[in-house]
């Protein structure tokens, strides 16, 4: 009996120390680490990932899923009172919110076009630089509503505006965790799989800490799939429209729905989603502001380059063979490959089950960012979510290694070091190659992926 008590004591000591260390590392990343402090970011992040993997293994063997979910939510609460220190995107969020509460369309003007002599909320010149002063807003209406509500409720205090926005993110994150558990139970999969996302340091730091609203997109997409599983087409259409009105990217998943729904319900889903999107966009978009939105999206896809893989290889080849490269043509060409990939597998997939959406979404989303010119770490949280419903969790290594991209902030010109890019992407492509080699048919029978 004494031996059993001794082991139990060690067990609780380990759990307590590990949990406190996890929370302390989250606190350090959220409150005392700057964007240019790559060494600190790497040490804290990878230490968190090591603890996360130990906790995940421990939860599987000791039935501690509920405890670690509570720890994951508390880690997010810890970050509520921090200003994002690894990203300055929140400055644009506040700016767009200020425009909206002053009855100015956030899609209608560049920050550089508005004079501070006219608007007393105009930020300083140094703040304008962080706001991308020569770009129109690219944030769809759901986010604009959150921005304006947060700024209005905060009384124009930047700190409290960020706090309110973080409360929204926390609600989305808790919603995602609940939906993941519900879907896992529906698929008769271990509920401990939720920890791949809930306890993963990347969404904790990047969403709850650095205030990135991919958290909302993920929550709405999960709600869409869950509603489709329960044959609630109207609610699924509403949530899909909310996902699109948060981030435009979920439109890429639309071709995948027709097999599981059938043609009639698929058309109904598209029509209802389109109507909801019009309702959401209507207060913000006219012919001019819509053109501005498309203009900024075009600039993003054609001119922004950060932490890419295949795109950088293509750029290197063009520069060394042709002596120049055309980013616009490259972006269009790679986009056409992604579209072809999506349409091919949407037509080839034979499954009529809703759960087969997850592997299709996983590989199409991964394909998109493997070919993209800009890959920030917070873009990859959806890969974690989609993969945990399949047997293909090897892609989770990519979000983990994406933290290496912060090395670019060591330099004022955001210079990227090729050896760190190789260190990030080589393991990803090696694992993809191993998977492909072991499955010579590649995506043949892709519907089987959702069975595990």
C-alpha cells in the first residue's frame, strides 16, 4: 500500500509541476517575449511542444482528457490580458473598428488617405506603418463586426478593445473544443484526440495570445460539418457563410460537399450560403469598396512573400534560369494547380458520408499552403483540426516547425535564412513522400481516411 501511495504522490507531483511549467511558458510567450527575440521564442515554444506531447501520451494512458482540456482553456485565459507581442495585426483591427464606429466604410479608404486633422482617432505615423497604410482592409464582415463592437464597447481604449476581441477568440476556441469532442464521439473515435488541438501550443499562443481569427473560421467550419452530420442544412449553410465571411478561404471546400449531400441538397446549401453571405456583406460592401477588397487581396497574393516552400523554389529557378521572375504569374499558376487539385478530388471521391470531408479538407488546405507565397504559423491551425479526424496526423509536424519562421524578425528587412526554411519544410516533405510511397494509390480510396 505504501508503494502505491508513493507512486500516486509522484504522479500528482509530476502533474502539478508539468502543468505549472506549461502555464509559465505560456505566460512568458504572451507577456515577456518580443517578435524579434527568436531564441526565446524557439526555446519557449519547443519546450511547450515537448510538454504537450508528454501530456498527450499521459492523457491516453491515464484517462486525463478532461483535466488537460481544463488546463488548455486556463492557458488561454492566462493570455486574455496581454497585448499581442508577436504580431501587430491587432493595430489594423482597432483601426478598422474605429472607422466603423465613426460610420466610415473600412473597405472604402486607405489609412494614408485619411487626415488626422479631420479624424482625431487617426494613429501616429509610426502606427500607420504597422497598419499597412497603403492597403485597404482585407478582413471580411464578421471580423469587421467584432472589431467595431470591441472598439465601441472599450470606449476607444486599445487595451480593452484587444481584451474584448480576445474574449471572442476564447469563445470560438471553446466552441471548437466542444465541437471536436462531439464529432469525435459521433465517429466513435477517442475523445483524447481533442488534445491534439486543445493543448497544442500553436493555437494557444497564436489565437488566444496573438489574436488571430483563424480560430473563428475553424469553429464555424466545425459547426458546418457537425450540422451536416445531423442533417440540419439551414444551420450548416449559416455556419458555412459565417466561415466564408470570416476568412474567404473556406470557399475552396465547397466542391467537396456535393458527394455527401447529393445534388439537390448541395444546390440548396450553396444557395442558402450565398444568401447569408450577401446579408453579411451588404452593410459593408458597395461597388467601390468591393473593388478595394479585391485589390488588397490581389496585392496579398501577388506581392507578399513569407515562409514559402515550393513558391521559393520556383522563384529561385526562374531567377537563375531566366534572370527574372514574375510573382503575379507564379501566383496564378500555383492557384490553378490548387483549383485543379480540388476539382479532381471532388469529382473522384466516391464517399457519400459527411465525415469524408475531413481528409479532403486536410489535403486541399495543405496543398494550398504548400504552394502559397505566404505562410504564417497561425494559418496552419486548421491542419491540426482536420488531421485529428483522420489517421494522417503526421502533417501536425508542419505547424510545430512553422515557429522557425519567426527568425525573419531578427532582421529589420525581414530577411529569411534558407537553412532554417529547409529545416522547417524538409521533414514535412519527407513525411509526405513516405506516406505517398506507402500508399501507392495516393488518393485512391480517399474516403477510407475518415474511418480512423
